[in-house]
C-alpha cells in the first residue's frame, strides 16, 4: 500500500512518540510480513517488521537509533494497529 499524506503523518507521529522505557524482548522467530519502504534521494531503504516476535531489521544505510526505535511492547502495538488500520493483513507465526 502507498500511504496518503495523512497516514504518512500518522506513522511519523507513532514513531516520534515512542518513549524510552525498559526494553521488552519477545521470542525471536523473525518472519517479517511487513516492510516500510522509504524512497529518498533516488534510493530505496527499508525496515522489515515481524509482529510475531517484535523484532526488526533495516537497511544498513538507514539511520535507525536502536536505543529508541520500537523498544517497548506498546510501541509495537501502536505500529501494528497502524498497519491493520491501513488494511494490512497477516497471520502471526504458528507455535510448533
């Protein structure tokens, strides 16, 4: 999906609104079903998101501050709710 100017601002507000709190680490399955693609200066960069284990990976050139970005469980819930509001659908990995 391509975000509208309004939904893009909502996404930026979610990311900017994250607070530094105690880190929450979930299990690590890392099966990303969602990716943020960022096009700037004629280059594509991305952030892959796994809402199953609450982990992410990103392009090396993308300046992500790992001390602040998606550090709490609530940060992940807010971002997941944003994706679902935009119509994204996926299934969480099944436990074996």
